[in-house]
C-alpha cells in the first residue's frame, strides 16, 4: 500500500496535521554518530538474536502484536493527526498489526523449518532457512503501522535485526512502534528506529554490516534505493506504485457494486497503492454505474477525520499532495475528460480535495498512465472482455487487479490474463496476514506477508552430509 515517498536530500521530521495545516511537533534528524550507533546496535543485537530459539522469538513477536491491539485507540489517534486517516480506519490498522505478528509467530517456525532435498547420488541434503543479519526498512506514511508490521514480523521471527527509517511525517507513530518493541521484550539492538536523512539512508545502505533493504514508496524512490542497493550488492524488496484495474463485466446489482467500488476507492482517502484507481466497466451498464458513483460523491464536504461525520470527507496527507492531485485532475478536464463530481481543491491550509469521478480519459492525459494517489475514481467504458483485459494491462504498473462478473468462470478467465502480482475474482482484494503482497513491472519486486514474506531476507543454505 504504497506512499509517494519524498526523495529530496533535506529531511525534516514533524507532525503536521493535514486537516488544519498546523505543525504540532518537530523532531531533530539523527546525527551521523547516532546513525552509526544504530547500525552498531543492530549488528551487536544480531549476534545474540540469531541464536535465540525460534519458538522463543515467537513468544516475543506475539507479544508485540498483543500490544498493538491493546494500544489501538492510542495508536489510532496518533496517525489520524499525523496523516489524516479516518479514526476508525486508524484503529483497524493498528488491530490488523496484531493479526500480522500473530500469524508469523504461529506459522513462522514451520515456514522457517528445514526442507529435505531428494538426493540422486546419496547422502542427506536439506535447505536451511537462516537469518542474514541487520536490515534497513524504509517505510511510508500512508499505513504507518501496517507497513512496518509486514516487514518487521517475519524478519524478527527469522532472527534478523532491523534499522527502521520511517516517513518524515510520522515521527510519533515511529516512536510508538519502538516503544511497543521495547515493552514486548524485543532485545536491545534488535529493532532500532532512526530519524535518518536521505543522505544518511545512503550511508546505511553502503555499510557492510547491513545485509538488505526493504522500501515501500514511490516508483521514483524505488529507482533510487534499488540503484543504491544494487551498487552495494544488497538484496532489496521494493513495493512501489500501482494503478490497479477494477473490471466489472456485468452486474445483477449496479447500485451495490458501485457502492463497493466507491468504498474501496475511498479507503484511506484513496491513498493506497493497490486501490482500484482504474474502474473498467462494460458499456451496457456504464452509464448506470457512473450515475450510482456520482450519487455517492456529490455534496460531500470537508470534515474532521477524527470525527468522521456523515456527508464529509477527510484530507490527503499534505497540502502539497492535494495540490498535485488537483493538477492531474485539471489536466484531464482541460484535455476533454468528463467531470461527474468533485474536483474541487478547497481553500485554506487543510489538504482537502473533493472526491472526484472522471470518465473519458485518453492517452494524452496524465491520468491515463500516472498513478492518482488520492480520492479520484477514473471510469473507463469497454465493449468486450478482450478490450477490458487489454486496457487493464495497458499500464507501467502491475500490483493488483480485480475482475467481477455474475459468471465466476468468465471473471476468472479475464483475471487470469492480468499482468499483476495479485489477481482477484469477485472481490476487491484478498487481504490478510497469510496473503502474499507484491507486484511486477514498475510496481516493484519481492513479496511481503504470507509464506513468501519469510522467503526474502533469508539464507537458503544447502546443508549436505555425505554417506
């Protein structure tokens, strides 16, 4: 669930309430000495953590999850103020972290167990799954807890240690996570939060003690981090942007299907990498579908995300993000797209862009190929399953996609042709701690969550004993 990460060399950690534009609190960036201390702590912590029995590590990892759930109300208030997520969604995110840590605590020992290899020439061979050492995690602002959980949980179970650089706009949530780790009994040096600058990130990646880097962020940030990791021969996992197709081939309940599509698109105020940014609808139901979407979008007014009053919508993460998205929308309108609802960038310091519905998007518009990271639903009209699939795949991204039909076999046939890392039939997304998450093309590479989440930063060592 990617955020459009900043990539400038200057870094300032602060809480800026996007609903009001007020700077609530500022935090100093780490000194170079503090960065070196964190790397040294991660290396020292690794020497002990890797030798702790995995079942003992599991007890601590499970305790981390329990504390996320226990402190859900407190954690929710923090990120609602930091990045504007509706309060109920903020609490749900914190509670979901419990599921993630619990999943890996429960399934981890089995997932990390040795696998026997059938030998031809005799002897006994197994594939061992061993930790590799300290890792750098670079996490985004749009899901401040969930993104950290899906990186940290499997790697803590494996015996790796972590240096965690969170988004500059989420310092309080970053500190809250560190406190949970400490209170859960994670040993010193095993999890290390750092308020690093972008130059310091490069220093961390270059350090020989760091064995890998995981980034969730924008395509641009991924290119930079991927280049730095490659230059230093470090394993990287990159979860980047997305412009997921949401294909509706037919419908027995247009109003209901439109409501599901709208709710999916507006989750986290549209700031999710695997959101249904491109709705592709068959021509015989297109007008009715757009009409139902429009009913849901019109007359909404800015509201406080901490209150979630009916008929309101929340802010984007920053005023700059709202202005950038408004420019993408205006570009489409100027070039002939149809605006059905929204499109209004509200005045004032708050980051409010009215939820928007567009159709008539063509290839000369920015909205056709660019990711629209916010509350904008783009709806395309198609006349055949083949046209729907071709349009769905006409993107540089390949994160996820969904296909809907009253005939599951028809939907499955189209979904099987999606060039994505996650294809779904008759559901917006198969989400859960056990479901691997990741994409192809310019959506990045590597997987998090599920069984594959423990397969990334691991030494799959062959251990052979001859007869």
